[in-house]
C-alpha cells in the first residue's frame, strides 16, 4: 500500500485534501478481495481511525485478532463507502 501523494490524488480526481492510503494490489481470494476492495481504492479510515500512511494502516490492521473484523472507510470512484473485512 503506497502513500497517497497529491499527484496520485489528482489523477484519481479525488476531492482536495483527501488523505489516506492507496490500494495498489489485492490478492486473489484474499479477505480484501472478497470484501470488494480493488486497485485504486483509497483507505481513509480503519476501525474509525484515520490513516495517512501505509505503516499506520498496517499497524491498525495487525491489531485486529485472527477471526476479528476490520471496518474500513474507502474512497472508491469518488464515492465513500464502508466495508468490513474478516481477518483469517
């Protein structure tokens, strides 16, 4: 997950000031793919905590226990949506 730079945000035509983490790859068959995450989506929040770096996103996701659920707020196609991911 790379950082969301201002250049990438412009390319994705995101609202000015959008902060988050860009999804650049989703493993086939992964919990993320099953939840509908896709390349080009931007993670804005995980478990109601804003994320601004890949390290922060990883840290929060690693705190979710196996079998637990992570709640993500995404920006996808310039629309915000909530997604839940059950951690295997």
